[in-house]
C-alpha cells in the first residue's frame, strides 16, 4: 500500500497508463486518472479538452481558471461540467486546485475560497449537490476533492446495483445485514437473520434464493437506513424518499448446488458492479474462483471484500491477501489489486474503478465494524456504468412473478431502455407459441415506492390487468408495440468454452442463460467438429421448449454440470411466424370451446361417453365398456350360485 500512497499524486496527471487506455467514457469519465483540473473544463485526459475538444479555444488548463473566470470561461466550464455529469450518469468527482498545464498543484487559502465559490455557483446552475470528500496539501498549497451529484426529485433517486458473490460461509448475508441495518453482528449469525426469505435459510444459515437489500445515501453522502426499532425491518419507501442515491445489493448464493440461481442473479438482474467476498480465515476456496470467472466473463467490474479479520491470525490474513493478489494479477484476470486503507485510497480507487482494471481490496470485520466506513464511502462514490436514452421504444425484462392478494398479478424486473408510464399498453411475450399479447400497466412500484414512470436502467415492479400469474414466466419481456417484437427458436453465437471434461459436439444440450432467459438449448451444428476446453467457435443453437425474445450482441452463459462456456449472440435465425402462431392459438381456443360444449351436453344427458375421435372410431365407448363389465360380473355371480 505504501507504493500506492507514494505514487498517488502521479495517478492524477495520468499514472496507470495501462488502465487509462481501456477506460470507458461513462463513469467518472473525466477522472480517469484524476485528470480533473480545477477547471472542470478539461473533462478530458491531460488537457485534451484545451487542445482538441474546446470549440472556442479557451485555455482552461490552469489551476487558477476557477478563481475569477471570465464570462466565456464560465460558460465553457458550465458546459464541460454538464457533459461530465451526463457521462458519469448523474455524478462526477471534481478536483479543485489541480491543473493540467504542468504547473505546481495546490492553491492558497484565498484562491481556494474563490475557486470553491465558483464551483458552488456552477452546481447551482445545473441543480447539483456539492459534497466535500477530502483535502490534501501539495507543493503549491491545498487541493480539495468534491463529489458533484445531480439533484433528483422526491420520487426519484440514482440507482446502482451490486451483486454480492463469494464462497459459502464468506459472510455475504452478514455483511449486508450490517450495512443495511446499521447494527454490528454478534459473531453468531445475528445480522443475517434479518435478510433471509425462507424458513430453511434461517435454519441452515445459507442463502438459497436471490435476495434484494437496499442502502440509501442522502445528499450529504450519509447513510439513511434506519431500521424499525420494534420489528427490525426496513421501510423501503422512507429510505427511497430520503435518498438521492440507492445501492441495491443482489444477495446471491455461495453454495455449489445453488450455482444455477447465482448465474441467473448475475445475468438476469444486470448488476453494475460485483462485490466478491473472501473469508480471511478460509482463503480462496470453493466457488470463489467460479464466481470471479463469471463476473469477468460478463464484463462486470469486481471489488473484493475480505471479511472476518477480527478472528483471523495475522499470518493467515497475510497469506490470504498474497494469494488474492496473485489471483487478480494472473493472466486470466489482469487486474491491478489495491489494498484500501484510508479515505485517500477510497477516492483514488473509486475514480479509477471504471477502467475495469483496478480492483480495490477492503479488509473488514462485521463484529467490530473495522473499515466499514471506508466501504460505505466507496459505495457512495460508485456510479452507474450505463447511460440510457429515454427516447427509444420501451423494453422491460421480467425476472420474477408474484400473485398479490387484492392486487393480482405482479411482475418485477429491469427496464432495459426507454420510459414506461402508468396505464401504458405494452406487448407481453413470447408465450409458448411465440406470440405477444397487449397488456396494460395498472400500477408501478420502485423499491416498494409507488411512482408514475420508470426509465432505462431502473428496476421496478408492475401490477398487470387481466392476466394469470401462471401464464407469465421468467425470461418474458414487455416491449413497446413500436418494436414489433418477434420470438426466436434458433440463433447463432460466438462461444468460448471455459471448461469441459471431454468434448462438445452437435446434438449436445445445455442450459443457456441470457439476460433473464434460462432455458435448455441444443447445438444443431458448429464450425468445428468438436469443442474442448479453451476452444472458440460459432455455434448454431435451438431452444428446446419455447421460443425467446433475443437481441444480437447479447451476452450468454452456457452451462451443464461442470461445463461452462460464455459467448455473444451474433445472428438470430428462425423467427416465429406471428400470424401462423395466432391462427394456431385461435384454432386451439376454438377446439377447447367445442370440447367444453360437448362435455357440457354429455353431462346434461347423463352420458359419460367421450366424443369419438377418427383414430378411435373402432374402439368401444366408455358406456359399452361399462355394460360389458356389468355382464361379466352378473355371469360370475350366477356361476358362484
């Protein structure tokens, strides 16, 4: 860690060149190497904004630009700050007192006050909150870091989803219990009891389902979770109303037999980040590598939390950390592990985390609460990775269904794109025949809070009108009629086999996970004779049971027993003919109707005979069979007499 603190000032002008080269421009974009000049003016690396991007050729690279900007400079700073907020999905880290013109870093007291006043004015213009993070001293004076977060309405909040994975008994549910309920654990499973959904989970202490828990942060970056003093439950509505940002934890199962559920949680719930839990006393065992591999395959940035440091001997803890660093640096991961030991480390890692190369490692104790504040600060600085356009046609994937007394059928899931409003009519499907039916949205809830609309990237639950829960399954979608959706039986995908004991050849069947879709598919053909571990190929799949709604470039995970493969859909092949499917559906309904009418008529006449089918015309009817049986019985009685 000493190495990190020693090089920390260098991180800002552009250290970690390897990380910078692949940084996506979505999260904390301008801070990729903390290049934040005081002038948010260069929301670009090393003053690129001044050389190439700035249309009006204003010099915004000096650290003094915020002290007393001219009207043109102020407008340019405002425009660049807006761009940074949009790129960072509603928030960005902003450094005051650091330029990119090669001069000394730091400002004196007077200049710092003037610069902060300018930043505050910029924030008021774009309706954003200014949250102080830290102050540090450099050769030229003081440097201050601020988090700028866009203000959201009473009924709205920024949402970041974090999947929690790790081996069984690593302390996943316990950590979430401590974080969300604000009470430390007693070392005997006290904290996790509040999170379990089923009786058998409480008895065994092991999570078997996908749990959801929330942690809210207010405009000052303080945690707002206040558990009910009587029942110990959380009032999600109150938390969401007070929060400007909500972290949703997707609590996944660690046990090997629940891997199917864990894979579904990672693909279907679309996490922004992945929190890998490692028990310091047990080390990297069991499913830890499996879960890490899954996160890497789905391109989800990972940070590691080492738990139980209060009960672990120092030499075992050091051994675990050494193994962890070796694993993260290995050719399969190619991460840069950083041990987080103070607030400066948190800010540096959070602002560079989007690169997917940096991997912060936290060491915490759920019993003593050690380093818990650093983890909470890091979670507060995390920003959603993906930007969504509200102008696109709406699309919503279903990952769970419920039947609520007095409400009816409720579906929950994630809005992939577009905007869905109350009373909108969407197409729900595909059903087993591949058709989509129009359905009206009766009410919308986000984190148990009633809202009037949801946007892309937000999770929500909808109450639907006039539909039974039994006719909806996980993997279905609700889409705008403008998309004219079609279900697909067959598709082509580029896959990479991560592990297989023998060889994979055509007619091989395995479970395909793609978003919230979970269905067995068979391999019809591929561009190689057979596939072994480490092979890449283009494979032609066909679903076994029902057609599904797919997109090109969707990620898929392909597994069966110990076999694992990951890939990307490249081509959709056989689509369902909607008109033919509708005609077939109408035919089936008509035949059902006639059958019902026939049985009703039979009941009225007192006959229990079935309507004869063409194939069974020569067989005796039920009435004839009964008559024959009766004759036989009478004959037997006579013989006995």
